[in-house]
C-alpha cells in the first residue's frame, strides 16, 4: 500500500478558516478590506493574451524590488507569497531531526513546513504580555539548531521585537539561519533590511498580501546574503511567480501614496477600535500590525458564532486563551463591528458579567 513519508502523515495540518456565504465582513485573515491600488487594476486590464501565453520571468521584478530596498538584486528572490520563502529555508537548512526554534504563539506555517522535513520544533513561550523572551530563546539553542524564526511584528499578538533582541539571537547562533518575518513591516516601520549582506545567517521575508492588498496574487520576497540566496535560488521553481504578479509589481511599488494612505487609515482605525473595546471592558494588546488581539473570555465561542450570524468573521486563536484576532478595516467597518458586538453582548449577559 502506497504511503507518504511518516513525518508527512503525522504532521500538524493547517486549516484556513472558511467564511460562510453569508459573511460580508471578513476580519479573520488580515487581508486588506479596501483592495489594491487603482494603478494595479489598470495594469491588469491592460494585459493582453501574449502576456499570459508566455512563461513569467521574475528577474526584472527582483531588480525592481531590490532597487526599492537599496540592496543588490542577487540578494532578493521573488516568491509565491512569503510562505514559499519559509518553505525554501526549511528545505535548505533542516535535515531530519535538526531543530527549528519558534516563539509561540506565532504563525502556524513555520511548524508545518519544518515538520515536512522531519525536523524537531522547539517552542519557546512568549514572556509577560506576549513579550519576546530573548534569553529563553538563546537558552533553547543547541548544536542541532539550524533555523530560528522571529516574526516581527508577531502574528497573532501584534507585538514588536526590539532590534537589540534580534541581534543577540543572531550573534548567539552563527551556524543557524535566522528568518525575520517582516510580513507586517509596513505597519510598524521597523526593519533590519540594512543588515542583509552584512549578517550571513540573516534572512528577511516580506509579502505584498497586506499593505499592498495583493493577497490573491501570492507575491512575496525573501532577502538574504548573496551566497546563501544563490543556494535557495537553485531550489525555487523558475516560474514560481505568476504573470499577473510580475506585470503588476512595478505599479504596486510605484504607488507609494496609496500604500501610505492605507497604512495610515489602518493605524487610526486600529487605535480607535482598541480604545472602544477597552471601554467595553475587553483586554487588548498594543499592536504594530493590521490587526489586534482581544480577549473575549469564556463566552468567546458564543460571541464568534453570534457575530458570524451577523455576517462578520473574526479569527479564533485557541493558542491565546480566550482570545480572538481582529483584522483592521476601514473606520466604517470598525464602527459596524462595534455596533454588532454591543448587540451581541446585550443578548449574552454572561459575557458582559464575565468581564
């Protein structure tokens, strides 16, 4: 009987939440609720049949991204979303039984890709208020550690990691790859991109799914030391990024005003929603991303179901006791969420009393 590898059969499966057909406000996937730049849409409409008949070439796009980042093109790889970059790193550096260190709670796909390589996942719990546990991460390192992942800002908590902490981890693990996942960089403004090429074991992943509103195009980047990137480039499919993404990349990068306006709107709506939720008695954590983590408590399941019945989807985070993650939309969408939430609370007095 045909069987997949044992590590694949036993690996932790990732389930993306499926919104019902009645959902008309998706706040569960950290997607943009306003869409992409009009310039990107115009480019899509201008594409002809020939553009789709030919295999896409990512080299021109890598130069565009590299120029925007101020690093050589040889240090950049365009990927099919940030996920492919994570997968490539796991395949390149993790032998069976090697260790990957992750600070939990965090993005689930780090573990999924590591388990595909039959690697051992070392989970380091966050500190008080979901702070980054620098010393515990360093203490968890061993001679078998080959990959360390730091999500900054972290998903699902929205908390940022200090540059000094990141540097301490990098310096403590010269023989391990360190992936800095900057998927939410646009909302925090914190980056270590200027260290690419200076620190040979540092890699940075980014995505166009969040601030650029291009989650459906599946476009990301992985940046790293030129020598290391040449190895990863050999592993990547030559046509891993689709023609739509390649053709629209220049317009997405050029429309800085659109991205800046969207980021500003998210930051304003995020802080407004956080204040309103706290006034209702909910615990929220400061966030540097396009979402917030909020504790609904013991009535979380009933509240999520009630909101779902009203067409609003939030993300349950069972790895954060009693918490949900709320993607930030427009001010109007946040006001709708708050109005519906108040009505749900009125119908669930136990939830109100629990706070």
